[in-house]
C-alpha cells in the first residue's frame, strides 16, 4: 500500500510488526504519547538527549505502553535525532488516545 493511501501515515503494519514514525521530544515534563503531527507520532520523554539515552528511555517507555519487552522494539533510524522510526514486534496493546487500525496485513 502506498503512503498516500494510508488513513494514518505515521504508522503501518508489516505483518505483526508495527512500524512507527516518531517525532520525539526529550527533556519533557512527563512521558507521554501525543497526537500525530503530519506523518509522525509525537512522543515526549523526561530523559535528556545525550548519546541516544533519550531514545533508549523512549524505547523502555513505549515498550510498557505497547505491552512488549524493550527488546521487541527496533530503532530503525534516529537514535540520536528527534526523527525516528521504530519497529514494534507483535504489540500486545495499543496506547489510549492514539487511533490505530487493527488490520495488520495478515490476509492470506
């Protein structure tokens, strides 16, 4: 499916893997998943941006939100940038307040 055909272009399903485009905000007052902005989901975390530590912290935070272990989340790119892409293997739950379509492309 082409990106322009997607209802929500900040994510896509690759089988049971959720691919997320993230706009990260480090040094925030709280850890929170916000609304999408363009083709990225806004995620703020309290951690300081230092050698990818804020991204590691974000992965731990998102692992809890999606009900997976941190090892189930791969940082495709953006470890030391606010623009990231993550791959979350078989999320057990989806965070409240963010609309995801549950069709994971499992059609056979």
